[in-house]
């Protein structure tokens, strides 16, 4: 008998936390997700004692569904697609992502010829990982 599971969370590692965070804050923030958990650098070096090592993005009162973590080797080639229920959320993510300096891979558009009822936008973070916001009719 097949086991049914759910996706617990996704972790994206970045080697440039300061460049990546504004993009994730903006795009995820437009969808109501915000950093609800942060972990400071456990080494506590004298030159950066308060460096954030990881942020967990969640809806209020929920566990983080996406983690952005600082690391020496960045996640490469990931594609994170977040489903929403309203095209206005796709447009809001686009507006906020552009304002934060995100690279737009695909501007908001319909893909009727490929997948009926698809409307979405895609961004690239500094490492080239794709963050997609999509609504399906």
C-alpha cells in the first residue's frame, strides 16, 4: 500500500545571505510568509557575533515551510513553485520582487498553450535558484 506524505519544508543554502535575504523577504512577504525563526551564527566570531545563519519563513502561528540558510556551498538549480489562489498575488509577488532587485526569469503571464489555467511569475535568486509564484484556474 502506498504511503501518502506531505512536504515538511524546503531549505535553500546561500553563500551570499545579505544579497539573497531581501529577495526572499520580498517575494515570500507578498504571500504573507515572514521570517518567524532565526538562528544566529553558532561560532560567534568577534568580527560578526550576531550573523544570522538561517531564517525560517512561515505564516503566522505556523512552522516554517522554507528555510534560507547561510553556507559556503550554495544550493544550485533549485526550482521552488508556490501555489496561490489569486492572480493578484502573482502580480504582488512580481511588484515586490522587482522592488527588491530580484532577477525576473518570467514576467507574470498566462501559459494557456502549455498548461490550461496557469498564470505565474518566476525569479532567480543570486545563485540562480528559481522562485515561482503560480495560480491555476
